[in-house]
DNA sequence: ATGCCAAGAAAGTCTTGA
């Protein structure tokens, strides 16, 4: 079962780019972030024509997540528990019925948190605390679980080309990284990190200042695996070349292959 | 220190991103 995460930065602007990548990468499951669309406006038809079931959790203009899957999806739930007043569309879960076994998949778009300090950063930290609680509950099932998406977290210095530029940024502040580490401490495996990626391995390059041409990137899109999922891990990768195409997203797809 | 770019909402230019 190939599971990918991809912050597409606008489904309407990226429909063809996403179709092209799906056709060549052939993921069974693709978790999308920043669809920037209400559910009713998601362009379903061309993706259904490729054989994908579609579950969306969108909102007007910003944020928004979705799961595309060639395998059947069951028990789809939307919204991250813990704050009934949170209207931002950043979390969707579904059970993917793999040919060998089911996998619970969570697609997430973790808040950016800038500027710091301020209410947006407080929201990010509170959101991460809610995610910790939700993850603890999900891990109680002791089943294969994949938490994937745009975490907006640079875990370590080697995950940025110029870590000194991020010292006061919400993506790299000690409190942000500590909250991410608390997630890992529940027993999760960062799939890409587990493969000891080469220096200069990133998933995001800013549109500005020639970041792509200079490989001035950061690694902020992650797939975290429960112990039961980590035992099934057969491979993972980053489809870096997507960033060099016409009208790209600023993020690229990251994927795992599970024996499921 | 700031803009550099890009998408969306909306018809100006602002908001958001990271």
C-alpha cells in the first residue's frame, strides 16, 4: 500500500499537476493539504476517472484537507477533537482497507504559527497538544496507524539548509520542536528519518529568492508511523522533481510503501 | 530589516503562507 502526503497549495490551481503526478506515482492513497476549497467545489471528476475515492474536509479560501484512495475507505472522520470552536479544516481520518490488512490514516495540516509570539503561535501549540491527545487514543487500538501531512515543523537542524535563519520562526522554535518530540515519544517513527536521508533532503522550497535553485529547503512534510505500521514499512521517498515543473506547489509529495 | 513569490477572494489590495 503506497501512501503519500502532498501539500498542493490550491486544488483548483494544481489539478493538472496533481493528475500528472498521480498517474506516474500511482499512490493507493494520497493525503492532500491546502486544497483551499469548499467541499462542493473540489474537482472530483478527473480524480474519480483515475479510480480514486475522494473524501474532503474543506473550507473557503484557506486550509482544507482531503484523502484520495483507490482502496475502499471506512469510518471517515473530520476535525481534530478538543476544541469545538475551531473552525479551521486541518484534519481528516479514514481506515484504508488494504488487501492484507486495514490501516488507519490521518491527513493533517498543522498550523504554521507565525508570527511569534502571538495568538497564531498559541493556536499552533494548542493544536499540537490536541493532536497529542488524539494520537494517544488512536495508538490505543494497537493497529497500523499513519499520521501524515504538512506538520510545519523542522524537527532538527539537518532538516533545514540554513537552520540559523529559522531560530525565531514558529517552525523551529524550541517549544514547537518539543511538542513534535512529545508526539514521537509516544512511539512513532518518522519514516524518512528512519532511512537516514542524505544531507540536503527537503520537502519544501519557498517560491521566493530562488530557494529551489539554491536548494534552500526545509523538511516539514512527515509520515509518522505507529509501531504496527513501522513493522510493515518497505520503503519511502520524496518526489523532489515535482518542484521543478511548471506552476508547482512549494511542497513536493512524500510517500511510504507498507506491506498492507 | 524588508521584499523577493503565489493562491484566493474579489475587484482594491489584502490575507495567508513558511
